[in-house]
């Protein structure tokens, strides 16, 4: 991949397809808080990515910033337990109280399943 735009499109269409099937430019933009047009212009290298926006992409999708900006592998960063907890906490706080309750129900079900398999 030669350009930032190439790598951004590759990230959206290939590397994230298992976690986010059919990740359109519009949905990708929504996840990043920008319009589809911003994603289109970035993928086409019409505009240059700002550092803060590159940081956001890397944080949300756990992408190695050196790969995103320069093509240097690895593509994804190694996530440590502490950063995962911080990330989940931040995302949880953004949910409405109703959705937070649903998340907690699902987490409890997962814990119950885990206990049944190990117990």
C-alpha cells in the first residue's frame, strides 16, 4: 500500500471485515464521528489526514500508527489489559443508562457461561 488513503481503505475493507462486516464508508465515518465524504476524500488522498484524526483511528481500531501513516508493519498494535479496560470504560460511559443495563446483562451471561465451562 503506497498512500495513507490506500491503507485506510485496506483497513476498512479487509482488516476489519471480521469484526465489522460490510463496513461502508458511511458507517466507518459514523464510528469516527465524521461524514462519509471525509472518508471518501481521505481514501482518495484528496485531503491529508490530521494527526488527531489518525490518533482516533488508531485508538478505536487498535491500529499501529506507523503502519497507518507510513506503511510500516505490524498493522495492529498489541493491546494490553489496562488499555482494553480503559477503552471499554470509555465506550460504556457513552451509552445511555438503558443500554448500559443491557451490556451488564450480557456480561453477566458471559461470566455465567464461563463459570459453567470451567467449573
